[in-house]
C-alpha cells in the first residue's frame, strides 16, 4: 500500500503557528484571521511572524497583510467586538502586501525595545471622525 500526505498551508495554519501563551487565535473567516492579546509586544511579534511564516509557505498563500489596533474590545460567545476590531480590519485592508500596519495606540503599547516603526501617514477610515495615524512595524 502507498500513502500520500498532502500538507496544505492555509491562513488558519499560519495563525495557529504564530500563537503563543500571550496571543490567542479567535477565529478565521475565509482568508482572514483574528488574533487578540493584552500584550502589545507579543501581538506585534505574532503579526511579524505571521508574515514570515506566510513567506515560508511560498506560493501556497497569497501575500499576507496585517492590521493591528488597540482599544477596548468586548469578548462575547468566543468572539470579540468593538471599535479596535473594526479598525484592525480596516487597517489590514489598507496595508501593503507582506506588511504589518498599526495604529498609534498599538505602537505605544508595544514599545520600542524590540520593534522599529516608520510613519505611513494619517488615513481616513469610513465610520471614524478623525484620521488614524498609521505606522509600519518591523522587528529591530
């Protein structure tokens, strides 16, 4: 008998690989994944690893984009709701392929010890009165 094993890389498998005790996978929806953490640095580390693991998958995955926002969110029935959830989704949509973009609250929470930031500019998002200051996040 012959056995064939096919391992397919998916956004879900990448998200599972980058979680750690401080970062939790909430859900995947199509080609999107939601991760949450109270630890800003741990979340940025997972976000950057998400891009790196996606690269290692080669052509199995499209170019990945990550958006990070910080604020008061509400856990409910295994999901999370609130302004930072919506903002993170919108930031992801505006991110360039293979990049991590974050709002200023997330940058402040993660600190500058392990990460460097480049100013991307202010972006006006639907449903928000004020433009949001965005930064590209990289590992030092």
